[in-house]
């Protein structure tokens, strides 16, 4: 079974890359843990994983639209009114907003728009700048 190093990620990876600035890229990747040892003891440097990790650590999205797991639809940030008059906001949006079951909102109707103002646990509307 090949032996694998634990690769660095995030700020630790970027710091190590700065420290190894004068080294060849294969040596930098190896120093950051992006390598594995084969059964016969040879070291294989994983440059693709290293480059992906550096880009991710710098905040560059590798896949447009985020991580896709192949299930369901992708969020479009649009909803429509159902035949029964209801508007349903999917869990993708509520998860991105950090909402939990039981969170309450006050509905403010405007001309061709709806504002949802979150109500805190004391029943007061949270102050938001528009």
C-alpha cells in the first residue's frame, strides 16, 4: 500500500509556499506534503493536487457555482409562485444564510418586491441597512 503524507492547506500552505519560494515547484509541493510513496519506495509528487490546494487557499473558485455533488438542481436565486399561491424557498438558500428551523421573519410588501426582516428571539426586528 502506498504511503501518503498529510498535505498542508489554507494559511499554513500559503506560508510554506512563501518559505519555499526559491525552491523548484516539485520540491515545494513535496515540502507541503503533496506527495506519496509507492510500494517500491519511489516518491511521486502530486502537482495537480498541490496547485488546486494553493488556488483554493487563495480563494480562487475551481468550479464555477461551487461544489456540485450531482444531486438535485443548482440554486438560481429565483423562485416562482406555485399554483396554490405559495412561495417556497429551498434549503440551499436557507443554509447559505445560516438560518435554522424556527427562525421568524416579518414580511414587508413593496411595489413588485417582498422584504423579509428577521425577527430575533425577543420579537424585535433586527436592524439591517438597505
